[in-house]
C-alpha cells in the first residue's frame, strides 16, 4: 500500500503539501512536506507529482537502521536514531525524502492520507 | 502575530536600500491585511497630488492573513498604487503562488518607494534581500523573463514581472506571474515600469504561525470537504470562467463589437466546451485551490502556450472585437501576456478604435495604414503590438478609451466604454441595473469584481430600479473586497457556495482573535470609505459625475439578442446613484460625510 499520484490530474495547487506539513510537524509550510510537485512551464505545461512508493530503499541504505515501519506499514525515519548522513535522501529513487533547515534529520511520507482529503482534483489516492 | 509573517519589507528604489519593519498589530485589527493594509499605506504615505509615475508614488504588494494557509483558494495578493490610468485608487489582485511564497519568506507585504535610475529586479530568498541589475531583462516579454529567471535562480522561486508595455508606460500595463496570472487592472505594471522595477523573485522556507493548530486543521478539512461536495465543482473544474461565455450570451450580457450589443452571434465557437476540446491541455490552479479556473492551453494554429483565455479575455478580445476563433483569442491573450497588457482594457481600446474606424472618425492616416474591421484577427494582433510599442495609433490607445475619445473627437466619447477612465469588464449591463450601478461605483473604475450583481438583477427582475438593488450592490462591495483583505479567492464562495461563516471561523483559529463575519464586513466597509476618501482627496473635481456610466448605456438601446430594446435612462441611473449614496451615508455628491467617517473610525486618518 502506498500513496499514488496521477500527474495528469494535478493542478499544482499544493494543498497536499500544506496538509502534509500540518500532519508531520503541526506547521503550515509546504517546504516541510513529503510530497513533491514539479511544474514544467511554459512548455510542455504539465505538473509532475512524486510520491513515496514505500519501496524500502531508504531502510536498506540506512547505515544505522534508523528507518522502521509504522502501524500503517509506512517507512519512517526515527530522528533519535538517525545520524543525518542523508544516504536515504540521495538514494531515494523518487526523490521524496526531504530536508529542511529547521531539522537535523530528513523526513518522508507516513501514509496518513491527509493530502488525499484536500486534493480537489482527486490526483492522489492510497491503495 | 498568528496568521501573519509579522514583517513588512520596504524597498527604496531611489537609494537602493531595503529594510524590514514589524507589522503593526493595530493596523491588522483595523484593516485586516491585503487591500486593507495597502489602502492605509497609500492614503497615509503617498503625498496628496503625487505623480503616479513619479518617485512619490508607491506600490504596495500585500498578502492577507489567510494567504499561504490551508484555506481553499488562499493564494491571492493585492497590489495597490495611485493609478496612472485614472489618477485615483488602483488595487489589483493576483493569484498563483507568489502570495504564499512571500509569506514563507517572512513578509506580509512589500512597499516599493522611489524610482531606480536603471532597470532592477528584487531578489528575496528568505532573509536575503537584494536589488539586482535587470538591464539584460529590460525589453523582454513577461513570459520570457519568468522562464529565464526560473532557469537562472531555480524552479522554487516565484516570479512576478512586467512586460515591454509596462516599461513603455502604457497606462494599463499589468504584472504577470506564474505564466499567465495577472494583477491586471489600473496600471499597476505601469507604475513598476516607471520605477524601473522589472521583476520580483521570491523564495521562502518559513512557516506561518497558527494560534490553534487543531481547530485550524479541523476547519480546513471542513472547508475542503464542502468544496468537494459542491454540485458545481465538476463543471467549474472542467471549464473555469470560460463556462460563463455561453451563459453571458444567453442572458444578453456578452460585450460584442465595443459593447454595441450583448449577444455575439458566433459565441458558440468561443464556448468553454469548444475551448476545452480545442486548446486546453492542463488545469492550472492558484495556491490551495480545489477548483482551478486556470486553463493552460496550447494553440497549435499559432504555436503558443498560454494560460487561458479566461472569460474576461474571451469577452473583451473575443466578442468585443468580434473574433470568432478561440485560437485567435488565445493568441491575442498570449500577446497581451507577453507584452504585459491588461486584456480587458486592451480589448476595449481595440474595439473602440475599430468602431471609430468603421464610423469614419479615424482612417488609415491615424492607424499607420492599417485597415481596421471587427472580426479581423490580424487587425487585433497588430493593434496589440502597436499599443505595447506605442506606435502611431498605439500611442493614443496606450492611454485608454477616455483619452482616445478626446483625441479622436466626433461623438466617440459616447461609445468610449469606461468609468473613471477605466474600461469596462465583460458584462453589457443595459438590462442589469444593479450591475450597471456596480460599474458606476466600483472603487477602481468600471470593474466587475467588487460587485458582480448581474445574477441579482436576473433573480429579482431586470428592469427593476429599486433601493434593494442599491443595497445589494453595497452588500457585495463589502463581501467581495473582504476576500482581498483576507488574501483568499472569492470563487469558492461565489461558485461553490462555500459558507462565509467558515472564513471567520478559520481566521479565528488561525489568528486567535474572535471576530464574526459581520465584524469583518465592518472592516471592509471602513476600507471602502477610505478609498472613496482617497479619490476625493486626489481628484480635484471628484464627485457624482465620476460615477457616470458610459453614455452608450443610456443613449442607445441594445439592437440585438435577448436584451434587444433595453437601455437604462439617465434619470434611472441617477436615481440608483441617489439611493446608493443615501444608503452609504455619503452626501449627494457621493462624498463620505463626517458622520460616516466617524462611524467608520477613520477621522484620525481622513480629514473632512
């Protein structure tokens, strides 16, 4: 089970990123979200959405075993155990493990589903 | 200060300095933010009689407390200045993403002061603020500059820019952002051109503080859910404002051939359905919007990418110029975007010139040899380019139809479709008295967005001239501009019927301050009175005559279409104005009385 995205439906509004940051950190800040939206304008005029596929690469490459699964089956980075080597950030095939200057350790999607609730275009779903 | 970034950025372009100042909580209490904050700064900081294109004028870019937060459509920023087009108050709103980004960088507003000697752009990367040389960007188109700056600085930067029309001081030059979103009206881009400010680039990484996170999240969820359960969502997502085109023709409100009539016989070829099928490639939203009205298009015929055309552009560059091919309208839209022209004023100016030409008031001697005719796309494209370059007739049309009528003479002032010097937006109103009154009394000129009352006319009777209509216009003039104080789009309320009380409730969760929707409306009324007082201060003979509708609306009956035979007599429009002034607490000349200013808590600002 993981978060899916249909990029052709995305309108680039970023409500998903706000819902994500409010869930992960209790803050209103799309730069603290674990979902990526890449606009391609003026040409070809499309959005590209990147989500965590729960592939487990992050856990595999973590040198200290700081990446575990939560109750929803999603990988998460235990900030107590993480040594901030950023190996997971570099190796993530989707580029959806994120850093922010406010935090020493990276973060990723924990499958809460809040982004799905606020996506007016129904571009996101979990299955 | 919950809900706000808490800081103002002041940029002095004359001496090249920038400084940050704390946002005064008392100002937030009285004026909320967005256009309210801007109106206060304009009134108190720009000296009386300032030249709109001189160093004393300021441009205020102001977000609202909801801007950049998880509220449906919370991506609107206000841009206010003294208008070079009207000589009075100008306030234009722009969506996209820059509003949110500015707050994440830690600023609720930017105040531009002075005039640079050479072209510059403002660079903001959180706390790093620089005025940078823009010599290599000067002369380039808006879309080109945005693409270049993003390539240079990074995709995460949000860009706002003016085009060549702004540089050349065309009086209705716009500011473009996000490859097709505009602060269009009143010449806000013209003033940036005069200040030699080509662009703004901003990136931010900060959070917006929330007073009660749990309550805020809960209310946000409620608001998004309500939007998604709206019956109107699907159609709005599919067609955006372009869906209005067919309806506007059905009710006889579609500006056609310079507002000669309200029905375009070829309107079906401009419909939302045709547009979606022919050119739309992506639904493109402003920040946090569940119902994107932005339709990103590719015209294969002209080989251009453009956001739109949205309804107003289709109305003014389409029907009003009698262009019947949506791809031609899209190309005219692209030209205006790239060159930096407001499509509404540009469409009016072109249609006015064509009508003058067809009536023999002007000839090829005036147009640089160009034959003008309604329905000729090449003439429309050529005129857009001439206006932006201020070439022959373009140098006259660059000042708008009011000025052009003075130059061209004859009886052309009768069909110069403007109020206060601003050309009318897309609703022919000779069978819609409250819509006409909305245009007459709008605080920037003939613009629809302060009071879109035409549906009320349809609801209660289109010939009815009554005090209720004046009351409805006033009610809307408080509700709709309030969104521009909050920093959110009104369309979720207008189109999806989102409950207005939700906005007050989520604002309370965000800011921690208890205020009802009615409390907020009082702030909006205060701002409406302040901007009216600004007009009275800046324009020597300001008063009732400045609220006159275009003569065509009372001198000529609609010749064709569903509203055939309609007009609103001079007596009736004056009757509406009397009722409006009385209900507003203004005198018979339309000036706020001392009692009204006292009631509005404005007497420390406005001397009456």
